[in-house]
C-alpha cells in the first residue's frame, strides 16, 4: 500500500500531461481534474497500477461536454420522438457549426445597420413555398399555434372540429395549449363527422379564427365526414374570419409516397390564410415551428409581443435554411430508400455477422414514419434479426444501437439507418454479442 501511494503521480503533473490537453479544451479543467482525482483514489486503494492513472482518467472522460449521446436508430421508426425526431443533413450540420460563432444574423453587412433577423432562412422558406405571401419561424409548431391563437383569438373563440382535438404525445393536448392563450374553444361537429353546416352554425361575433388540424397520429375510418379546406375557406371568406391550418408534418409540397399527408402548399392553395407546421418532422430539419400565409396575418404575428418569447436561435435558422435549400435530408432519404437496397444491406450485414459466428438472419420488415405523421402507413423495409436478448446489450455499446423487439426477435431495421453507418452498426453488434 505504502509503495503504491508513493509512486502515484501528482495531480498537477498529470494535469500538465499533453495527452490531456484536448480533453481539457473540450471538457474543462474541473472535469478533467475530477477524473484524475478519481483514478488516483483507485490507485491508492490498490485497484489500479499507479502507472495507469492517466490512461484510466482519460478512459473515464466522456467524448463531449454535452450529455447527449449519438445513437443509431434501428427501430424502423423514421421520426422517433425520444431520439430527437429528424437527424440533420450534412449541410445543416455544417451550417450549425458556422452559425455557432459570431454571425450577421441580425446585421446588414452592406449598410452596417440592423438587418431582418434570419432573412436568408426566411427567403429560402418563401422560395420553397411560393403560395405563401409571408413566412415566420418560431420554436416549434406548438409555439406557432400558441402565437396564432393569442394574436387572432385571445378573448374570443376558436372553431375546431371535434375530430381534430388531438393529443400529440407525452400528454401534450392541443386543446389545452389553445385554451391557455385565453381563447375559448368552440367544438364543432362530431368525432367522426363534421360538416360545413356545423362550422356555419357555430360562427358568431366572437369567432377569432377557424382552425383545421391534421390528425397526424391517428385515423378515423368508417362513417366519416370532413370538410375540405377549399369549402371551409369559402365560408371563412364570407365571414371575414382567418382560416388557420396545422399540417403537422412539415411537408411543403405533396409527397407521393404519403398521399394522405397534407402539405403546406396544397392547404394554402386551397384557401387557408395561415398554415403552421413543425420543422423536425417530415421536413427533416431542426426543431422549429413554421408559419406560412397572408402577409397581413404573418405580420400581425411577427409583431405580437409574444413573438419575441418564441423566437428562434441563429443555430436553428442556419440549420433550417440548409435543410430547405440544401440537398435531400436524411429523413427524405430514409422515406425514399428502396426495399431491394435495404434488403441487400441486411443480407450483407448478416453474412458478415455469420462469418464471426453470430446467429443472424435477414428478414423483411415494416417501418413507420412515427411521431411526425402518416398514421397507419407502413413502408416495406428490411432488418437484421438477432436473438431478442441482444436489444439490451446493443443499448450499451458505443454508439448505442436502438433496435425493435418484434415477435420475440431483436430487429435492426435499416430504413432509418444511413448506409454509411452500416460498419458502425456491425461493430456495435459484434461488441454487444461478443462472448455469447
Ligand atoms: C407534431 C404536431 C404538433 C406539435 O408540433 P411540435 O413541433 O412538436 O410543437 C402540432 N400539431 C400537429 C398536427 C402535429 O403533428
């Protein structure tokens, strides 16, 4: 014991070691020192040879100062809420890194005066949706709806169909949000059927807006009726009431693979005055809320005092612009991946696993869009099937792999896994199942 203690390197000597320079730069002095002190304690207790104190301290340090860990999404759910919904494209990631420094987000470099905040991101959105006279960006779609309801209907009524009073997830209920702005909800129609007469009968002197919400996570089938946007628009025009649509997903234009999913352009063209959506669902961008519509209305929202509390950060603006104006997003790639290619990736992974003595099988699978929309739609996919016990071990490798347990098997669905992550996925499986 005494010998150990004598030979344990001193803290300041260890802290000065160049092998710790990078860790100190990324994690800070205090964190690195704490790791050293912990390793020294282990050495004093005889748990660690004194010459390994530095290596042990390094090994105990995380790769990043943030606790968020990158994971591989092999669940087959394209937009997984618990995994942060849409992953950003390489273009958006690069834009984020650049925007993280000092930028001209609100400065006009030509004049040296103040510029419109995020003007290039707004211009990209406007170019992507020519049907919108104006656009605005807030923190998420919930914020877009809160701002809209506050500015247009606080103290008055919002007309909404009973079939559209939805809970998004984790107990978030849209009606609660709308009511929290000081507006009252006037529910119209029935859960399964709402007609134009229901809306017409409910319009009154205190109606602030009519809201049409896309039920993005469930479907009503059977004896149903719903009023198309164009019909509702004619009614709202007649009464000079703003018609607001919440498309949810963030599709800017129709997506042929998801014919039931509404999009911003179609709803504006059909006569909605304002359309809101999320940025991190099918649009494939950062978390934000998008507002498209008539210039007068968008301006009212933009100038409302609440707008300042909901305004987005420069990093979001940068990622959003790169998402809208840049190359296809990982979400788009996942949605459009063809099953033959997915299947051959699965077969190649399986062959490589079997070479290492691991029992695996390539199987057909079904993926879903998930938290972002397209309820009831599933996409043909392919997966690597492993023993069900693999799922827990896979969450412990680096990076953790999130699988889906289905019919007693652990499935690694490849639709939401970018092809360039196959080697990392393979390494993860090999680590997780080593020693089986
Ligand atoms: C997801 C969703 C919301 C909430 O959007 P956030 O960006 O998560 O705030 C609201 N309405 C609909 C229809 C949705 O699908």
